[in-house]
């Protein structure tokens, strides 16, 4: 019988861990970083021409 209770405790622990992980996933803040401003095409071409 002790083996049954150990399995039961392990399954309850696994279920609670999954529940907590799911709650943490959905309650986390979303990313709010602003995108960088694009540069002009001529500037990008001059940067690329300087690469070796």
C-alpha cells in the first residue's frame, strides 16, 4: 500500500506543478519594447559597402 500513496502524492504534485506553471504563463506581462526606427536605404547601402 505505501507504493500506492507515493504514486498518488507524485501525481498530485505533478498536477499542481502544471497548474502553477500554466497560471504563471498566462499572468506574465506582455513584451512592450518599441521597434527601432528604420534607416534610409542609402545609409544601409553605405554600411554594407564598408563590410569586408
